[in-house]
């Protein structure tokens, strides 16, 4: 179980449950915590004490697999991650910021049916009778707003677009103004 915020609860590390030893591999990312969703930067903690039944350290296999399959994040992405973890960068988790903007997106939804956003920075907007790519293209061409056609997440996404709360507050308000004018 990764540490992180989920809804109004803060998930604790499994290591904090008093199991008396290292029993888990923890995985987390900067995605929602710092707005790094497109960057794909995260971390994994594999305790050296975590062993297979035969006593062989799991971290050795993990290290071999990761080093074989992944060349690592770029220098600029690593620098961004380190900046987030610095005392100056860790003033307030970004989750507070995107949550406020998410509510702004929902409030400014212009009477459209909106779903999601409960535990994440994304909101899905329904356009009944229209195809996702049609809506995406229309909004991009006529309002200069970038969204994501939700069909890209599977067939259940047809007729929806996904919008993000990661933009600046002013950008969210401007996009809402343009969308209101378009509709």
C-alpha cells in the first residue's frame, strides 16, 4: 500500500501497522501529489530486509529488472522531483491546489453533466449523442481548449471528454469563459 492522500483520509504506509518487520514494497508517484501526471516520476522502496522464502533478497531481483527494463527519468524530470521534495517545494501538497481547481471546474461546468474528480484531479464531462473525438475537435478548433477524448480510456468513455484541474486558476476560468461562449 502506498502512502498518500485518498479522499479525506490519509493512507498510512503498511510499515506503520506494527507488523514487526519489513513486509512490503511501497510504490508512490508525484502524479497527483505534485501535478506530474504526464511526467511519470515516482519511487519504489524495496527494503533490504525483505527476503524470499529461501533467504534471497528481493531487492536484488527488483534492481536487476528495473535496470534491464528502464533507463531512468530524464535529468530535468529528476530535478523537478528533487525540487518537490525540498523544504521550499514541499510547502503544501499540490493536492490542495488541484482540489480547489477541480471544484472550480465543476462549478463552471455550464450545466453540463460532470463526473469524477472525487479522488483525483480529472473531471469527465458528458456530451450526450456526440462522439468524444467530435467534441474534442470542436472545442480545440473553436475555443482553443485542449481536452482529452475519453474514448481513449476505453469504450465506456465515448461521449465524454476529460478535463484537468492542473491548470492555473486563471486558465480554468478562461477556459470556462471560452466554453460558455462556444456552447
